[in-house]
């Protein structure tokens, strides 16, 4: 499925790529969707070129070169999850473990956002097959995790990095999660796994009510609709104090960062992972950031260790991720699903997945 222009998602056929010694071909079984997908579809993130979207791919190795097999430790028939970022493995960021900032690849070379004009064209998960370039980073998926559930490797890995690893969440911490979507839910789970004693999850409006109830079922100690109640007062009343860690995974919510700083205790940490679409943050009160000496951290993407931890958690089945509200579509239902997601339809599922074909 090629996004040729905003809201123009068309079915096209491509030649099967030739696989050499250093690359591989993935038979895509499932691909998760996130906010980036519908922002690409609606044109908010359209790059001006035709491409195959999809960056949360899970599938089976269909063909693999000998050197690639040795490098990745994989063989034909192995199920893998595909990291969205590529790594040259040579530049300073890559050798330091910060491959998301790879000088050769970086953001301009991420799976699901590469022009189809670049051979062999199959660079995204909205396809029956996806080409795996030599600089790909692949993760083995445990046999006990089905492909659709396994697509959670991406949002759950994000939750682990954003709500646990990056802020250093510790036993007894109070944590606030802004945004009750799939990444907010995964951040809640990660904070609890890290030992948080109290977790608040916020949402806004009727669309989020069902999601806030899901957060409650997944262990949230308090859920708040910020349109109906001041989350700071609610948190202090319920937990006895402000948050040690605040994770903002909202999208296009200009007031969220102000709210995050208000929720943080003096000396606390705010992790900003949700993007604002380049619109900035109008009315941001930087004085509160100064007076409270809040640590403000931006978070871009995930890292392999967090993905590995996510897949291990999925395999453990300690958390009922298989039971969440999930919408699964084929190619024929993909455009309508993306239209609903882009329009903020209240009927969209918490977790959306496309199964090619």
C-alpha cells in the first residue's frame, strides 16, 4: 500500500527484491499503527514523495544472505520484529549506542518513510514483503507471542524507555502519564514494572473515557479527565504529593507540557515523548521549570534493550496485552482506519494493526 499523496493510499505491485549476501527479505505478518501513521496519511507529516508506510513490522525471514545470517544470528523461518531506525555501526553515535542519531541514516532513513523510488521500494510494513537492508536492526520474537500481539514491541519498548529507563523510575516513585493511548498504557505498565508505587494517567474528553478505564484495569491508581478535574489537585489528594516522574505522550496538546511541569515535584523529571507537529508550545511557563528545578528530557524513539525487555514481558504474559481493545484490518480496511484515526473518531481501537493481504 503506497501513500502517493495525503489520503491517497493505493495498492501497487513491486518486483521481488534480489537478496544478496548482506540483506534479507521479510514476509510481513502484522504491522502496528501509531500516531505517526495517521499524521503521514493526513498530510501533517507527508514528505512530498510516495512511500510505503508502516514502521512496527513483525514477520518471518523469507530469504537471507549468508553474511546477514551470521551478523544477525538469524535463519529462514525465524520470526523477527524490525527496529524503525537503521545503524551504520561505524559513526560516533552508533558506536556510542545512540544509533537513532546515526550520521549515515538518522531520521531520514527510517523504515516506513523511505521513497519507493529508492530500490527496491519495499521499505515499509504496509506490504506483504519488506526489504531488510544490511544496516537493519532485528529482534527475535519468542515463539509464544503471536505476530499481532508482537507488534506491541514498539509501543511497549517506548514505554519502558520513556517511563522507566530514561527517567530512572525507582521503587516507591509517584508517576504521572499524560495521554491514555497505547503508548500511555505501555508507559503505565513500564512504570509499575519499575516499582512505581502510584501512577496517575490523564486523558481529555469522551474519546478517552474508555481508555482511562483500560488504564485503571492495567493498574493505574488514579485516572483523570483533565477537562473535568485539575490533575495536580487530584494527584496530591490521592498520592499525598506531586510526581517524581511525569511522562508526556500526548500529541498536538499544547497545554500538556505546562501541565507536566505543574504535576512534577521540585527536582522531579519530565519526559517529553509526544510531538506537537511543529506548532510549539504556546503559553509555556518556563518560570515554573526554573523555580521547581525540573529535569526536562526529550525522548526520540526507543533502543534495542528496551525492545528486548518488551518482547520478554509480552512472552511472560504477566500483563494481559492480548485482551486490549484491538482493531485488525487487511489492506482493504486500511484507508478507512487511518481516516478514523486522523479524525479522532471515538470508535477507533486502542491498538490498531494491519495484517497484509
